[in-house]
């Protein structure tokens, strides 16, 4: 899916700069999640081979690291779910509402989500601070510093908060009823060759 719609700012240098920044942001998140997934697969493979080749010296902390990496990846990719409208939502109800009402329901949704993600950030940093203060470490041989693991929560909150701010601005100031209402429009989702088949 392409970056955020900035049609309300079409042609302006601000729109181009925003689109470029959004594209870089998307690339960084996707690349990080891909690298984290690859790292988790490598750790899992090393553990499996180690158990068969040299069980006495096989690593005993692979599952722990895989969980840490998976949680970090999930928190990072949650931002992409906000961007692409992938979060769980009552679409069936929203489809029944007029376009004008849908817009303000989406604004309300953004405000609630901003409050929720702010809570994630706030309480996430409290947990991180506590882990640092107590020098919490995992119980495995790895003795992993738990504050690094816990930092995934406020990090994911910050990323989602940023996405919801962008979403709120779009619904307040750059609302386009043709592309920003609930439901999939064939003209925006289908490949051009498939679209031609249905429109001829």
C-alpha cells in the first residue's frame, strides 16, 4: 500500500517532503521487522542444529531471545497496521453511516487511540524505569537486561501515536470522501488490468 494520501496538499513542496518522510518511515519499519524476523530464524536454526550436533553445548536461551525479538517486531509493525487501516474495527457498523458521520467517528476513534497509545508510552516507560532501577535480568544463562525487552512497549506506543496524529490531521483537514471512507473501492485496490475487465 502506498504512503499517506496528501491530495489536499497536492503539488506543494510540503506535500512532497511529507510523502518522502512517510516513505522513509515505512521503509525503516519494514526493514527493521524483516531483520528481526531473519535474526529470530537464525537463532532458532542454531538452536535446532546445536541440539542434534552437540547437545551438551547447545544454547538454552534461544526461545527467550525469539520471544524478545517477536515482541519487538510486533510493536514496530503495529504502526504499519495503523497506517494501512489494519487494526480491528467495527467496519460493518461504520458502513451503515453517512460519509459525513463516518468522518467524525474516525476523528473520535483517533482521539481514543491517541489516549490509549499515550497510556502505553507512559506506563511503558514506568516499567522500563523500574527494570533499570532494579537491574532486572532474565533467569537464563543469557542474563538479558529486561529493560531492553520492556522498551518495546513505549517504542510501539510512540510509533502508533505518530501514525494516529497523521491520521487525525488527515480526517480533520484533508478529508477525501472518495478515498477515506470505510470499505474497499475497486478503483483504489485493484490492479489496472483487472479494473479494466470490470469497467469495460
